[in-house]
C-alpha cells in the first residue's frame, strides 16, 4: 500500500490538529468558567444520568421541607389555640365554683352567666381558627369552610373526622392538626369512664360530688341507681330496676357497690335517686350552655338550690374532662412537632450526603484543569508554529 504525501494533506492534518486543540481549550475554558467538569451530558453520560437522579432527590427533599414548614405552622397555631382554650376552660371552672357559693345574689349569678356566654363565644372563635392561608385548623380535610357553626343555639361540627398524614422526610410522616370533633365535641363526661347524675325530682339536699370506679372490685360496665328509702338508708337497683344491694348512709360517706364509688354530700329524703353508669360524650359548648341554664334555675327553695348544685357539680366534672382533652391534644401536637424536628435532621443528613456525591461527580478539580489547560495551550501553540513553518515548505524545493 502506497501513502501519498501532498501539500494539501499536510495542510489538512495541521488544520485538524489546531482545531482539535482549540476545541479542547474551549471545553477547558468552559469548565474553568462554570466550575463543573461535566459541561454537557456527553462528557460522562453515566455520571450525568446519576447526577440528574440525585438532583431529583434533592428537589424532593426541598418539597418535603416545604411540607414540614406548612404542617409545623399549623401545629404551632393549634398549640396556641389550645393553650388559649385551656385558659378559657380554667376561667369556666373558676366561675362555676364562684357560682356555687350561696353568698351570690341573683344579679351576681346573672353576671357570671353573661361571662360564661362570652367565654363560649371565644371558644367558638378559637375552634374556627385559620392557618393564615385561608384553611381552617380544626376541620380535618374539609378545611375550606368553618368547621363549627351555631344553629338554633346548638353548635354543629361541619368538618370531617380525617387527620392528614403529611410526609416530611423520606418514609417519615407526621399528623396534621386534630379534627375539631376530637377536641371540642366528643369529650367524655364524669371521670372519663363513669358518670352519675341526680334525678330531676329529688326533694332532699344530697349533692352528688363525685363518682368513680372502686379499685377493690371489678365494675362490669352496667348502670345502677342508688335509691334512698330514707335519709340514712338506700337500695341499689340494676338497670332493670331489680335490687342488687343496699346499706346505710351518713352525710359525706362514700357509697361503694359493684366496683363503683359514689360520693354524696348532704341529707337525702326517701325517694331521692342517683344514677350511675358508663360515661357518655358531651361537647364543651353544651357543657357551658348547661352551666348557663343552671344559673337560671329557680333557687328559692332548698330543693331548687340542691338541684342547681347537682348540675354545677356535674358540669365541673365535665369541664375538668374538657380541660384534660385540651392538654392531651396539645401533647399530641407537641409529639408531631418533635417528629418534624427529627425529620429535619434526617433531610439535612440526606441532603449533605447527596450534595457531597454530586460534588464528586460534577465539581471541577481546578489544579488538574489548569494544568491540562496549560498543556493544551502549549500543544496548540506548537501546532500553530509547525503550521507556520510548513507554509514555507514545498516539494518543489526538494527537487531543485
């Protein structure tokens, strides 16, 4: 095979070499200007694809961080609202104790009743708190409308029972604000398990001051009635009205039966009854309304005064349960806020690892790049010198 050497071939090779070196220098200049060794995907297709995947994960981490900020704001506002609600309930408790004093006049009770209505309205306002973005805190997932509304004097819940699960770190979820039905509506009465009440027609002066389970026996969950046959004797009737026990009573004594403990104060009369059974549910607004109604009762007789005291005592127990509900709800929100802080640490650790890996894939080694740039510059200069010298050469000079 014969190789033909010609002037055009020499020119072509020199031009190709210079252009190649110039292209390499341009590429190195772009790397030095951007600080990245992958200027285009063709520089390292595999590394480029890996880097794009890491960018996507970093973007997801940023979105998770935004999710965390949103739910953290809502939980913080929930904490503030519940703290204020707890203070209002403490005020309700203080007013109830104050109203239970025999020293108060009818006008004094009217003033207490007016303040209780104001507290109720304040609680309703807190229950309809928003997160600053037009969404209601306590509406569950139906947070586009006010969760609580008044209808013919009764507070209705318009939200749903769903509590959002929000992802705040890869595979880590926290719960959004609690639905208002769990905080303000479904509140257990009595001691949370057992509740009791005085019969409407009681004529004596006995007041039910407390009801609870007795630790020495097992309560089966049945309902009972304490029926007095005299001021110091009573029978215990089951839910069917059948006698299952009885005993004697002295003012201030606890009546213990069937795993239950009933505490009375005052002297009953024959025919007075007190029912005991499983605690039900009552919303906090109804509890306050019940207190307001109690303050409007006729207390001109001892029986009327005793009936009012029974309602006030029962309401005090219900207010205590509502206050406990606020505390439990705040504790639940605090646990979620703690989980958000832990998720932030996880996101930060993941982001640092990813950015370190991206740096290894993309970031330019300036020392190496500058050395390569100088080397390619010298090679280009040599190619240009050779081309300049070659321009003065000709094969005709060799055959003269």
